[in-house]
C-alpha cells in the first residue's frame, strides 16, 4: 500500500491538466499496480462504500437509507490462515431488480472495503424474465458468482477477476461478463460551454450565481425567440383527431392559415412552411411520434379569456412567438428518467432557507453525495437500439427548491425529488409536479401528496419533480385548470430575473388523454414564453396535467428523436440548433445522452417490443 501511495503522489504532481501524456502514463501505472494488489479474492477498484454496517452486518447510510424495498445477501469469504471477510449484495429494489450494490470486505486485515454499483442488462425483456439476483461462493475454489434466472456471472476466482477488470476500464457501463451485468463506473460528464462557465462561477466565485443570473437576464431573454409567420394559403392536411393526438383549439380565422416552422429539424414529409396552426403531422419513419406548431395568439378566445385568476395576460412578444410540440403515443413507448454525472445534485439548494439548512449538515436527506451509486448521464448500451427519443430533464439542484411562499416554509424547502430504476435518489416532496413511470410500464403525472409516499411510491420505477404544475387535474370533478401558482414568480419558483421578467425559452411536458382512447405525452418547446403562455398553450391542446422542465438555452430544452433504417441511425432534433450539443468527429455523430456521458439529467423513451 505504501507503493501505491507513492505512485499516486508522483502522478498527482506530474500529471496536471497541462501534461496529458504524463497523466495517461500515470493512470496506466496506477491501474497495473492496483491490479497486482487485487490478486486476492474480494479486492476492488471502486470507491469506498460511503455507508456503514450495523452489528448484524446490514449495510446502511446515505442514499441506501432511502430505499424501503432494499434487501441484502451477505456471504463469508475466507483467506489465508482462516482470515475472514465478506461479500454483500444489496438489491436496491426487490420489485425493480435493476440496480445493486456489491460490497466487498477482503479476508485480510489490511484490505479496504470497496463498493461497486451494478446494473443488470438494460434490455427490458431480459429484465422482466431475470428473476431475483443472488450470490454464490465456492469455498473450495474461492469463486464468487452472481446469478439470476437468466444469467450466471462469475465475479472472480483464483485465476480471474472480472469485477476488477470491469472497474478498471473506467467505462460508464463496463461489461462485467457476457450475461448482461454491468459495473456503473464513476465518469466525468460533458458540459456545454454555457454549462461549464456557469458551473464554475456558481461553485468557485463569490456571488457567482448572481453573476450568472445577471448575464442570463441581459443576454438570453428572447435570444431564441421565433416569431410565428402566418400565411394566407392552404396548409398541408394534418392528421385527423382519430389518428393522432387531439389538435389544439384554434380560433376560427387562423384554421385555414399556414405557419412557417423554418427551424424544425424533424422530417414530417411535408414542407416546414406548410403546417397548419395547432394541427398534428406524423413523423416520417417514426411510428407513434407526431409534431405540431402553435402561436399563442391563435388559441381560441374561450381559452385565452378564461382562467384569469391564475394566468396572466400574454404580452405581444410571447403571443406572437412560435412554439413546437411533439406528441408521443404512450401505448408504443416506455418512459424512463436518468440522472447526469453531476446534476441534479442531492445536497442543499442555495434557495433553501437557513433555518432548514441548520437542521441537517449535508442536505435535505442527510447526504450530499449519491455514493456508492454512480450517475453517468447516458442510456445503458443494451437498450440504445430501442430508444426512440430523449429530452433534457429539469432544474439543477441549486434552483430546485423554494425560497418564497408556502413550499419554502415546509419540508425543508421542498427540494425537487427524483428516482431512477426504482431507486429513490432524492425524496419526493408533497405539493410538487411529478412525472413518473410505474414498474408496469405505465406513465403518470400528478401533484405529489404525502399519501402517495405510502401508496404509490412502491409502484414507481422512475420519477422527476420540477416545481409546481402548469395544468392540474381535479379527479373529483374530472376537470383540468391552470395551477394556482402559475402567475406567482416567487411562490411558484418559476425562475427568471429578480425583477420577475419571466419571458425566456422554456420547455415543458404534459399528458393528454385523447377522445380516441389513446394517451399521449406532449413535449413542448416554447421559443420565448412565460409560465402563463405555457399554461395557455397546454390548455389549448387539452392537456390533463402539465409541468415545466428547464429553461434559458437550447441545451436545456433539448429534444431529439432517432429513426433507423438498415442498421443506420438518423438523429433528428426538434430545433435544428440543438444539434450543436451532439458530438461530431471522423464523419461520425455521437448523440447526446446516447453516445457519451452528460452532466445533466434527461428522459428517454424506449419503443415497446410486442
């Protein structure tokens, strides 16, 4: 171990960011040295566990304590001269069977306990057939095997250490064996230039967030605004309501007009300057996906004039702005959520009142790190062939709590909660708009309640909260209406300038229950809008429930879909400028969230296989 420390010290001094060759050489030397040190069964390269064990050996602490459906299996390991250690497999959700933590305590007094974040496959069909995972130890050979009903994965033996090899790769998803198991390694995410500068200012410069907000207010308001241009010419025929999502409620004079959607990056099979206001068009080679464009001023008078109590009057700029919507038939897709490498974080938001931050040291759930879990900001390789679309998630943690209003005064500031693969990463809070998917594959949206923690939480696979609702559904009366806080800047935590100038580029999502019996998830890109404009547009499209996602830049409002022909994947962006976020090199394209780790969270839709 002294040799390891010395090697690390040399690397730390010789391999700075301006000396990449030296750094690569040191990484190789460290990897080789760690491999030699790991010859005994049970050693590993993963991070320290970040959790403890009680007298009975039960693993606890940090994010593990949030998991009500976790279960563990602990087996003994024996080394030379009777020295004992253990290997523990923590199934983080017995119903999901997706994520696991493997804790290894080597049978040596000098050994270091290590943890590994494991994921089984990612192929939805394989997951459902897999059954319960368990460990098996052959005391005669020292072989440790991880198995379930469909896979048998040898972790290590006297002559091979697959666990060690997978961790040493540093890959976001490192194949553990040929049977569908992966080690999720901690990796660095990719930041856009805006994200990198903003995060540096927030993390390292005094009052950095105020600087970021000032620049955003001065430079980004209306920076992406597109004025809707209507023309007096017959539009291309949109889909009938029987074949797609419900079209928008549009005022009579505008129904016969055409709107230009010059920045649309999705192929509809018709010219982008021939689209009907509020009508739906099927995406070419992408069954179950539809696109519509909208101008708020074209919404029917009954909707624009109604709900005045909670929705502000629209100003001329947002009234004339062009908005884009994508409809996704939920009968054809499963919806999933994934955290990025860095966001959303789990410590305290700077918006939480001091009285709450004084109660717990590290964060609202008592920790500021997801260790021993690793977010890696990309889709698991095994399911990439079935991914139909991705879109950016919600606010960062620093903006994901309340400074003003009733929600700031309760539940430690009402930090936005989220969960992935059946694992609670930040507690879901009452009063917040929540988009979720259940273990059975169904999708829902609702304002979370305290009762949901006892009844609905155990049924969930993924969830993301992001503020308060734009549109809320009253189940007792069977009607929808704008949320009570849509026109309240502070209490609604809508972001925007301190002068309450709320108009900027925004994204949101809603759920539509169409009269044809189909349920659609609608993603909305608003080129410049206030929450009131978003609520009006979603109301025009007969949304039952709606919530905001992120704001202020194309990378924060990103949406891409993927079509496939003969093994070739084509990436289409809702707005053509969103392509700058993807990576290009050597004639190849690496799409965001599919081809490389990203620092931000996102949603993705997987095409159902019948």
